[in-house]
C-alpha cells in the first residue's frame, strides 16, 4: 500500500520535516553507500508522484496545497467514521 498525498507532503515535501527527520532517518537506516543517494532519489520520486496527482503547478502555493491535503484527509476520515458508526468493525461486530 502506498503513501497518501498527505503523508508524502508531511514526510517528503515539508522542508523542515524532510531535512530534520525523514532524510536523517533514512540516511541512518540505509546501509552504506546507499545512504548517500537513496534518500534523495526517494525524495524525487515522491515529488514526482505529487506532481502526477496534483498537476504541474502543485508547488506554486504550498500553503494552499497543504490546506487542501488536510481537508481531503479530514473528509476521508469523517466518511470512514460515519461508515463505522458505533460498530467495532466496518462490516459488523464479528
């Protein structure tokens, strides 16, 4: 299962998160010498994926993009919550 657009934005596009957490974690986890170039390759792939999903101008207004991503995620979670209702599971309690 792939990452959602919000996860991609949070981990790979948000500059502070990417530099301070995502790239650092991958660089420490991936074995040498892959740790020097693989995180940047992954970063590029995720940016390309967002570009495919949101179009060429997706980064023109990063604040607007982030708001839309959070709105979509919130809408999705609301729909799932409504579907679940008071049941333990989506397709019944057993």
